[in-house]
């Protein structure tokens, strides 16, 4: 809201330095966002609040300032040059919808010559960043920016039948507005009509036909109260926003109606017109003013400071409230109509706090009480995953949840995406159904800027419709290309790729105790065949991992291979991890045996592992693959695997013979299952190791 | 009978041979071989010379002995000196250029918004707050209705909302979680709520359609505005610095009454630049919205506002990070340029 300092001074004497004035306004809640000098005046841009329509005019701001400076608010004289005619002699006013129009006041000014406004008025209008139009229009704007009460001027000659009828529009009616736009009216809209047709959209904009023009001689000034919701709906429906609708939809001052009309009439008579005897005021059912009980002790209870009773009474009266003591320690406060925001005791306490000064409220700490702490397991697990990923050299990214439907279409999805009804742009008109799109955009962005190796991840929600439920699901996305970390002068870059990404996922599942997990080959639309895996925990699928198909890479203009994985943390976290169990450190030494054998290439390590697991050998503590080799020494259809087996007995030291027997069982089993051939002449490596 | 002359010649020959041989020695091993050739106790040339000496006349023996000793000294001195040379060479070869860069595992970088979120959370956790979260897709009721935004009220215009259906929307603030927590739990409540929020805003240096907020809520008997003030002052001092300038001024939020906005002294110009792009020359940066929980909000979750009171506050995490690190454009946070993101590893 633009506020002219000169204009304010018409209502209240401001004698403090400018910077103190700005501070004062800030500290009573009228924040000065900026200011500029204009024609010897200073124009402030004040941030006003949606619940304070009274501050949308100079009078309201002056009232606040007067209370803040403890100065009186100056009264102004709105005398008329009168005709010997009653307003009702010239026009008849009927309110047909008394809910949407609770009060309608009007006055007629005759013999006004429509011409440019005098300099003082032009300056005021220009201060509000508006262009002066003519004396009549400028006066109506002057009244609006003085009182915050919007009024409207009709050319009386254009009002058919000398009738003003406030009613809902009939179906099929339309109105050409002041701006020349034809609006189709609906019965939800309140309009001002004459005997024949609509002449204005109530509280929003007047019609072109009845507008004041250079030829106008007599004007009818309307000053009314319209229902805020009705005005807001009409404004939204028609797409017309005006200074008037902005104020009406926040709530106009019903008491101001006749005064605003009078003010306009007084100014127009000073500019040569003559007014009818008095304001014609249709006010069928004046509402009661709100009354609120204010208890003195509640002020301290809410603000944490004792505020003197005299201060409370003074400030509330300065602000226009009527305040009477009811019982000891409490008052009955009557709220003026212009304060639409005040309804409860707490609202009054805020008024007191504002003028007492937030800066004078002491600083304290809340009492020590111990609330029930919520469980934070999910957050802890997420944090553990993040730490693991940082350790694995993955950088964290955060992408917008929005997506382009075209981008989503690249990924085949199980459920439809959620569209945004009123998107910012086409590119952000739905919600992402996968984290991969964002990650690939990040890779492209960074590659275009010279990055080589990239390992990134994001933890965040993906969104989709499941039947009629809008689902948000926590997901983990990983993408990797090139090498890990930074290039090193020794030249041994760690290549990223399948095993790096798999190892990363395995590490997450292991550390969160989601075991046993598996990585099974499974076709997926995103991935190249043979490079496509499903990740499962206890047989249930929780994620995917693979090498992206080239058409996906093409969409993101990526040239190099990118491995990605996406894990549904929501479904993972909904499952029970393996309980943590401490195992005592073994007292007896372990015995290890290494064995290397040749096996056909089509036998997977997973199959070998499962075959050994199936034997459930006693004392076999663990076994690991420590080498996998193929080369000139081995026929091309075979591969050499080297396994290390660790045996341990809980209560004694195992004898070499016992271990050899177990080891033989494994070899026999593998021979019969996979027809393996032992290497190194078929001897079991007997390097027993004690640790 | 060997004579002295022949003996002398022999010594001289050994010396010449030795001097030739030692020039050919290129490594320590050959040096040892050369040493053995001359000085081995059994078959060394010098050992054999002693045998020749024994055959000389007694009066010749001292001179001959001296000759051997001279030769021995000569050999030992040369071997020693060459050995030393080898030693020095070995040292030089062994020595690496220790100024070459060391090798470390690359540590992935947390996203700066998360990093800053954690920094803020830590301060509140130290004051006994716990952390709550809630859904990003919300209903109109939780985002607005329960928070005392009447339907069709212009206050809703201040929260530009992205709608999914007539009733479902992307939450415009983390405040709905206040309602969800108060519905579930009895006071005392002392929580902070971090999370993503969404607004219908076209991205520019100071606006984003998605950003992070952190909301706080304290509900108990006897909570006052003074408690809010003390809490936020403590928080801002910890987050920025002990001497951060602050002011509380009246504001309007439908879900708090009284409401307050909190400004800090401009971290960029320190109120010295009238053209400052960050504070617009006012010297103040708006950092927090806050207030006493509105009685209507309490009624909506069946908490008696006569018995309990509370305060709530909220701040933009990205926006605050922007001021804390003097980042000129909020969009940097979501471009995910690793040259930007990785810098915060050092934080």
C-alpha cells in the first residue's frame, strides 16, 4: 500500500525524524518496504496484512500512527454546498439481496463540470501511482485512498428509471465494464442494476454505459457495504481485480458508508457541483458491534509481561475501541466496525502487545517439561544410508519434486503420475514418479560443465496415483558414471559401474540389517537386457539396478554408460530388519582352507554360494570369494574361482583332519553339482592359519 | 727362491688390476666380490701375498710387509669410498618426492540444504526439542482450514498454492504437521518440523517453487510470548553469532495471535549500504515468522486454550542458508552443480 507522508500529516502531526518514523511504523506492524521522494513528498510502500483492510487507506494508517505516537487524530470538515433537493427525489434505492449488500448509501451531485482535477488532487492521485482521469473519478479514488472505503460514481442520466436495484444477476445478463470487457453474469454475482439492466458489478467494477464522461452533468455517488466472499468470488470468476474489490473482499467498514459518500460530495461541491440535501442511506438491519471480555491477567499470561491497566485502556481507546470496566480486572471492549480482524480476547492482546512494544517484551525460556519423545527410526535409517553413501563417494543432490510429463513418459511406470492443476509451467506440470529423471538431468548438467566421474544420490519422495489415492513414497535413487572420486596421479582410477553400485546397495542393506537380500537378474524396461537386476529383501522386491537403455540416455543427451539403482525406502522401512544380536568374540582359533577350482562360465557365483550354504556344514563360520580368474591358462568356457573357508569350533581348537573332512564334503558336492575341477593338481591347500 | 723384485712387481700388478677392476664395479654386490678377490682370508690375493712374503729373506720381510699393508690400505680405502657412493646413490633412489599429492578416499558431499537443516535441528535438539515430519501432499483442511484460514479468505492469497485436486494440494508450509501432531499427542509438546514446501512461484534469485522450511511448536501450560522471544534469540545467536542484531515486530498469520516476524541485522551490508541487494537498504533481513498459537487452532485440535498456550515459528532453511553463506541466488541449491555442492564439504 502506497502511503503519502503529506497525506498522513493531514490526519496526524508527525514531528519525529524520518528514520524514527520508519522504525515506529515497522514496530507497530506496518512494515515500510521501501520509500521514495516524489514532488516534495515522501511515498512509503507499506506492507499491509490480509486481515487489516482498515490500513488500506491513509486514515487507518494515521490512526495507528497516532496511537503509536500518542497524538490525537485530526477531524476533518466535510461540509456541503447543498441543493434544495432530497437525494430520494432524484433516485430510488432498493436492496433485494440484504445478505450480500447490508448497507447502501448514495448522494447526487448536480451541475458538475467534468474536467481535469486541480493540482492538489492530481498530486494525491499521482502519489498513489495512478494517472489522474477527471475530477469526478479522481475524487472517488481520493476517498478510497483516504478512508479505504471504495465508492463509485454513476452518470445519473444513464441510470434508467431513476432506480438503483441491488440484486443478484439473472441468467443470461451481461455487462460491459469500464474497461470495455463484456462479462457474462451468473446468479451467484451481486450486481447494481437500474430499472432495465445491470450497471455495475457490485464492489468490483462499474459498467461502461453508466460511467462518468465529459458530457456528464449529474453524478450519483454510491457508497455501500458488500459481502467479502461474494465480492471475492465475483472477482475470481470474472478475473477482474480492482482497488475496490481488493478492499471489499477483505471487509469494508460498514459504518463508513454515508461518510465516504459525504466526503466525495463535499469535495465535488468544492469543485463546483451542488449536492442533494443529505446522504440517502439504506441500512435495513444494522449489525451489532462485537463485544469482547478482556481479562487483565490473560495479558501477562500470554505476553509474559505485566502491562499497566491504564496503558491498556488508553491504547484501546486510541485505536477506536470502546472500553468499559466490567468486573475487577476485566473489561468489556466494543470493537469498531473497521476492525474486522478483532474477534477474540487474543486479538485484543495482540493490539496491546503491538503498542506496548515487542522490543519491551522480556526474553525468557519455556518451563522445563519433558514431552514424550517421538520415535525417529526412519530419520536415523536415512541418516545411516546417507553416511554410507558419502563414504562410498556419492554426492547428495536435491531435485524439485516437479516433473515434465514428457520426462516421466521416458520411464515406464506402474501407476499414473499426479498432475498439478495450476502448474507454474508445462515443464513442471506433474510430480515425479521416479528419482532417476532428476539424477540424469544432474549428470547431464555436470558433464556439460566438465565433470568426468559422477556418483550422485537423492533421497526423497516420488508420487503417483494408486487408484484414487495420491501416494508419496520415500525413495533412494543412485546414479553413477565414469570413475569414483577424483583422478589420481598414480593413474589408478577406481572404475565405477555394476559392482560398485551393487556393492553400495549391498552395503546399505547389510548395515540396516535387511538380510538376506538378493540381486536377481530380471528384465526391466529401463535397462539393457542382461544388465538388469531386481533387488529383493526376504524375497520381496524393494528396488532395481541396471544399465540404462540408450533411448533413456538419449532423452537426457547423455553419451556415456550410466548405471542407476532405485530403492523404495518406504517399502524397505515397512519391513522388519533382522534383529541386532551381539556375538561373543570366539575364544578358539579358526582354521582356514583355500580352494581354487574351474567351473563352467554359465554357473553363477550365486549358484555356487547357495550350493555350499545348502550343506549347512558345522563349524563353517564363513566363506568368501577372493579371486576370480580367466585367462590363457584356462579353457575359454571355464572360469577359476578361489574361495577361502573359515572354520571354527566354539569350544575347542579344530583338528586339521576334522576340517579336511568338511572341506572334502564341499568339494564332493560341488563336483557332483557343477562338475568342478580342482586347480593346483587337485590338492587342497593346507596352509592352515591360526588367528 | 722368490726375490724381492718379483714380489714388488706382483704387488704393483695387483694394485693396477685392482684399480682397473674397481672402475668397472657398478653395484654393491660386485663390490663384495672384488673385496673377496683381494681380501678373502683363504684365497684372497693379499692372503696369498703373505705366503710369498714368508719365503723372502728375513731382512726383506719388513719392507715387503709394508708394501702389503700399503696395498691393503689402498684397497680398503677405495672399497669404502665406493661403498659410500653406492650408499648415497641408494638413498637418492629410495627417496620419493614427498611433495606429490597424497591419496585419500573421496568423501561424498551432503547437500548444503540438508547440512544447514542439520545445523538448525541440532540447536533445537540441544534445547530438548524432538523432530517430527509429515506428508507433502496435504488436504485443504490441514494446510488451511485447521490453521484458521477461513474458506475464501484473501489470506490464502499470501500462500500461492499448487493444487492436485479440489481438496489435495502440495503443502505450502510445514504448519499442517502442527495440527497432525496436536491431534495425536497431548501437551507438553516441543517439536521442530523440517521439510519441503511448495508454492506457485516462478524460480528467480529469491523465489523457488519448492524449498525447505523448519517449523517449531511448543505447547504447555503457561507458555508466553516472552518464551518465544527468548527461544528464538537463543537460536539465532547460536546459528549466526552471539552479537547478531535482532528485532521482533508485529505481523499477521492466521494461525498465530499475537504474531511476530523476526528480523536480523543484514549479514551482508550490516546496515551500511543503502543500495544493498540483500536487505534493500533497510539494514534488516526477515528471517522468521512466529507467534502464539491461535486459540482457534487449539480448538480445532481439542486443546483447551484456557488451560494451555503455545508458540510456533517457521523459517525458510534455504533462505536462511542464503544469508548465512551469502549466496546470491537461491536457485543454485537445486541446480545440483557439483562445483557448488562440494564446497560445503568444508563446512
